[in-house]
């Protein structure tokens, strides 16, 4: 087994950041150090947990308001507070006015609460998953969560004693808290819970590391770090992610006395699974709160660990999808035979197709026949309805390789898992050679049996990881640029749509424009006399052939594919129904219903329909009938030259070339003669949404 110094050195460098944020001057009050290793295609608040830690140096009325602002500004899910300096009685009423959004837990000693006190402020939608909370002597507070799938998580907030630790006071003032932390961690691991250990430890990790790497005698209080890191395999994400920055960038304590040097005494330690889901590490200078500590903000992706946290529990559903791609000519023939059999058994032909009172009955029979034949003859697949969102960066090749290298390193580091690697070394070697192709000359001939071979393999893993980390960051940059461009385009479109809403009220047209909406005397009304005559078989078949495949169906679930593949006998029944509708100018009641789906816009939903793009799915048989009417109307308009002058439309035998040529010449004339030109473009398809 390799020594602790090398193990830590590799773990530290293994995750280093090739593009660090430069350290800013301490005089910059807005100084923030940030590391972001991952991104998401579509960000939802329930996808990310933001855990923060802050020594607040006493809670006052002024600080409470500023703290509430910070919770909102950084969208913090869970905030651990140290040195609250308030009694348990005072803590009960500290945040009453903000408890619609957060739940608070505080603990302190009953008598001497100055210089002590810890607390946790937790968003309500997460707090409802809390099954237990407790505290220990005003310096440790912890909560236990259970999420769906029996996934557990424990958060422990610790405020360590400040000042010099001597042999005499170690047992009374330090060891009892260390022992409690160890007890809580062991208890959590026994229940397979993820753990977050955070707070103001009042301990210097760098001093511990210096003693450890130089084989010097370790101070008793620093042995907690050794136990956390080496025995329990916790990860310090801020130290790992900020490795390339100067050590000063990790400082969290800036004494009010400028003669004292800043240092790092605040920490967030996490278990392995949580660390692998790191989204962002941030050190924030909370300038509005009078404290000499910085706030740590640690963000993780939540969906792989605890799932999405919803305000309302929703049942999982299924939908049935017809697999038309698995249908061939023989199967469609069976479908038609089933329809013909239905015609014979349902007595649909006995209906009087001249009586408008039968419109709804005839349609009901047609609907039942199509649905029944489809279920009998068309393969159906059940699809589970989920709300999962795939992170595109997580399926990139670079990310997959980085994940594999992390897991491989863990396996050979753990003596229990290493035997599995040795037994399957041929498979692992093949995978590693594939990863290193054109990137490394290493042959992977050494099996990780001893410390020397493990050390050499660790070094090569580190080199490969750095290469793929660069590739990953390059892909990440491209992805962000594409998302920015998409967001800009979407914002412009949203702006136009928002402006249109101002037209949702009656307008008084001027006399000039009103005349354009009067009936045109030169148009003979008799040209429309054949618009509603009985449709022929050819018209029906032509309209059916023009129906698009793979389109969403309406309320009854009848699709275009079903209509297109009906038997000639069944098509005749559909044609007779359309004739009955044309003659009486009345449609079936079910055709007046539609499915409306509000598609969210890229903005907060806020329970406002204006923040959605509704799409309406009409009954396909209704659309078939309308397409026959539209085809006739287009022919009438083209034949009688109704659209004249500068009016253009996609009529039969017409072309968009002429209007485009005219517009191009107008633009060219404006450019050549330095004229101001305004072009108005109207997308009339949007008019149907208002």
C-alpha cells in the first residue's frame, strides 16, 4: 500500500483545475473563488443542492435580514451556522417571519451561550424529508434525511473550540466533540447514509498536512483530519478543486485585526458518492454581514443520489405507443380485415346517413372500430413517463473516461477491491490501452500488486486524467457557447411574443384601415358554391395521402396512420360522415374537444399560462375534413385570381420566387441609393394562438 503522503498528493492533484480563477486582492469586497466542473442542459432548482457554511459571529436582528437576503441570492438549500451566540429560547423565534420557505434548527448551551451555538437553516421541501435531528453540548447539531428509494443523508454541523489547545484541556474541550463526530459518522455509515460534515473547526488543515508529509509528530487535535481523510475516506472538495490556486485563495478566516494573518479553518467534508456529483465550489465574502469569516457554498447534482425533490409527490404513469414501424403490408391487411369485420358486426351501415341527429352516433361507431382494430393488430409498447433530464456533459466521452479513471483509482487504492482488479487485469488493461491510445505510450504491463506498481499506475492515471480533463473543459466551453446563443435567440422570440399580448383587447380601426376589411364587391360569392359539395373518393384519398406520419393524435388517440390504412369500405363510411357534416354544417361533439399541452418557456413557470407555449392537438378526423375544404378553397382562390397585386400565398401552381425577387430588388435599391428601409414580417401561424 502506498504511503499516505503520496496518496493525498495524488488525490489532491488528480482533480486539479486547469483554468483556475485568479486570486483577487483582499480589498475587493466582492471577491469570490469559484470552481465549476460540470454543467447541465436544463437547470432545475430541484436538480441542485447548495450546502453552505458560515461563522456568523452572533445572530442579531440586522444580520437576520441580511442572512435571508443571502439565502435567496445564492439559492441555498441548507446553511450551517456557527457561533450563533443566542440562547435556545431566543432561537425558537429568530426566523419566524421567514418560515414559509425555510425550517430552522438551533442548539446552544443553556447557561453560557456566548461564544457557542450552532444552527441549520433548511429549505422546506427538503426539511419534510428529515426523520431525526439532535445536538450535542451546543457545538454539534445534525439532521438525518430519508429520500425516496430509502436513500439516506446525514448533515453534521460542528463549531470547534477556538484558542490554544493544551494537554490539560484537550480531553474536556476537544476530544469529547471528536468522539461524538466519530460516533455520528460510524452510525451513518452503518446505515449506508451519505454524510456532509461542515462547520468552523478552528483547526488548520495545512499545518496538519505539513506535519504529516514531513513525518513530524502530529498534534492531537489534528488527528481528526487524519481520521476523516484516511480512515473514513472523506473528500475535501474545496482543497481538491482549488489545487492550482495559491493557498491564500482557500482562506476562510480574515481577522478583524489586520496584524493577524488570514487562514483556513472552515470546511465542508463529504463522502465519496457526494464528491463525485460536485457541481460547484464557491467561497463568498458576505460583505453585508459583520463577520470575519467567508461563507463556503458547495453545490452538488442531486438526481443520481436522492432524486428530484418535488413539492408535490406525483405518481409515475405510463402511456401506450403504437409501433407503426413494425407494421408491414400483411399486417395492415389484417388491420383492414378487422375493420371490415367490425362493420359487419356493429350494424353501422343501418344508420340513416342523411339525418343530422346521427352525426354523433356514426362518429362514435367509427371511433370504436378504429381503436378496437388498432389494439388488435398494431404492436403496442408501454413507455414509463418520467421527468428525468439528461446532462449532456455526463454522456460525453471525456466525462465517461474521467469517471472510469476515478473508479479505477479507488479500486486499486482499496486492498479489498484490488484483488478484483488483479483477477480481471486483462479486461482492465484493454480498457486502459484504449483510453490511452494516441495520448500515452504507457503499456500497462505492471499489475497493481505492490506499493511500487500502484504508485506508478497512479502517476499514469493522473496524466491521463489531466488530458481528458482538458478535453472535457473544451467540450464544456462549446456547450456553454451554444446554450448562450440559444438563450439569446429564445429571449428575442419571447420579447416579441410578450409584445403581442398588448393586442388582447378590442381596437378601433381608423377609416383608412377599416376599408380593407369590408367585403370586396368585385368578388362573386358564387365562386364558393362548390366548396361544400359531397367530397369524391379521389378527394378523400388525396387528403389521406397528404396526412403526415408520426404526428401526435387528438383526444381519442386515433392517428393519421390509422386513417391512412383503413379499408375501402371503412373509408366510404368516413366519406359519408363528412358529407353529412357538409350538408348540415355541424360536426360531432367530440371534434370540439382538444388536448392542450402548455410547453414551458425557458423562464420560471410561476403558475402563469403566459409563461408557456400552448399546443393544441385536434381530432385527426376533423383535420382530415378541414384539409379537404382547404384544398378546395386554394383551388377556388387560384382559379378566380382572388389574391391580386402584392398579395402572395402558397396556392396551387404559385411560387414564392416572385415576392422574394421583389423584396430583394427593394433591398438592393435601398443599399445603392442610401435609403432608409423598414421591412415588416408577420408570421401568421402565431395568430391562431391568441
